[in-house]
């Protein structure tokens, strides 16, 4: 069973409707060994950083790394290139601007920290926020570089849709990989994960 977390969508100054967003935990195996968990959503656009750099629509304090060095660490089970936000400063933001509106965003979130957060925006207005505290498994320490409960594939849906994602950290560090962007049916119920995703890795959050 998927671990599902509801979060309230923020009401923007443009009076966007307050649709509820949703988070589920669990991904599918990557195409090769060491790739790390990836999205289970068929047809999603995936950015895996394996060319050694981020696409042109990424900007901010993030840099692409391989391996564990200094203040940043590869997500558990991921031996490929990944994005660290920030790298040489204690806080920072990586901004991802899209040319179209999507309602699904997924990513492999490494060594989850309580000062990491994801903001989804539509035309500059925040429509949803997901914090590290929202996704870490109960009983798992923040910042653990090896525990599965603090290295999660996180799926987020936003009923309003979004065309910008901000990856924000208040301290060292925020490591992500295999970012996925898509439009999916019925994002409120996340029904897509019942379609063709056999082998989904999922855990129930313990109370």
C-alpha cells in the first residue's frame, strides 16, 4: 500500500482555488543498476543529471555531483550523478521553470532533512509546499544517508497544476535525482499509481 500524505494547497494572492495536494512515497527500479529509484508514471519526462549537468531551465545554487564528498551525499541506492542544492553555501534555491503546466512531480529525495522543502508554483503563485518532515518515515533520523526511510522516491500531485518548482534548503544540503514531470489523470486520488506499476516500492507510515 502506498504511504499517502495530504497537504493543503496555499491560497495565492491571485485567489487560486484551494485544492488539496497529495504526496505518496514509492518509486520503481531504474533502467540500470545504480540508477536509483525513479518514477512509475509512464510517459513522464525524467531528468537524471547523468550527462553531468542540469538542463538549461534549471537555475540557482545547485550543482551536479557523483559520489559522496564533503557536505553532500548521493541518495542511498543511487550511484549515478545527482543534483545537490546547495553546495558551497549553507542555504540556497534551485529554480526549475517549465514551458507547460503539469500536475505531477516526482523525485528521489536523498538524506531527507527538515530544512529541505519543495515549492510548486503556477505563474509565480505558490500552489503547494512539501517539507522534509512531510515525507520522512517515522522513526528515521533526518539526514541519514543510508536509511531507506530518509531516502525516498516522493510523488507529488497538485490539483491546480504548476509550471515552476523550487527546491529550497536552509542548510547543507538537499540532494535529489531522477526528477519527473507529467500530467496524470485524477491527481487528487493518485489513481495513476494503480495502472501498470507492478513492483512499486512502498511502505505504510507507522504511527
